[in-house]
C-alpha cells in the first residue's frame, strides 16, 4: 500500500506542521555544527602536524650539531691542513664554522615549518564560517504560505 501523504515519486505532498519544520531545521543545524567541528579538528590536526615537523627539524639540527662536531671537525681540519699547509688551529676553526653553517641551514628549514604552523588559520576559518552561518540564519524570516486543502495532492512531472 502507498502512503497517502506521498505522491508517486515519494515526495511529501501534504503540508508539514510548524513543529516538523522546526525539528527538521534543528536537525540540519545540528548536522552543520557537527560538520564544522569536524572540519576544525582536521585543520587543527594539520597545524599541529606542521608544528611537530618544525620541532623535529629543529631537534635534528641540534643532534647533527652535537654529534657531527667531533668527527667532522677532525676530518675537515686535517683535510684542510693537508690541502693548504695552514696552521692546524686555523683548520680546526674553519671546520667548526662549516659545522655551524650546516646547523644554521637546518635551523632555517625548521623555522620555515614553524612559521607555516604558526600562520595556519584552520580553526579560525571554521569559526568565522560558523558565525556567518548563524548570522544568516538569525536574520532569516519565514515566508508566509497560503493554506492549501490537505486533500489536494500535488503531483510532479518527471520531465
């Protein structure tokens, strides 16, 4: 058997009550708010991930500086000494400067990632969107409708 409130296409044809309309609007608003919260969580997760990458690269810069100094300093200093016949202390100073340059480059890369994480505006965008949606819905006025006879069934063309 078919539902008399629905036409042949399954579309509700009878007028819905004000309570049903309010319930439907409340359900849709709730779904919209939940979706915006989920979007904010995703964007916040991306910002945290960028910050973690930046922190990891900064940590890597420190580890490279600490562990590479003894080995690289000796190898580089003796290599410069063999190549140039400069005094050994000058060669060790040059190897230290080279290590500082490598650590500085890694710190710069970490700074770029940290800056991107700091500039991330994911949750702020979602909050602005939610405020805009609430403002639009707050200013919405219901359109008056003519009361139709409940026995009239509106059929829709499939064309």
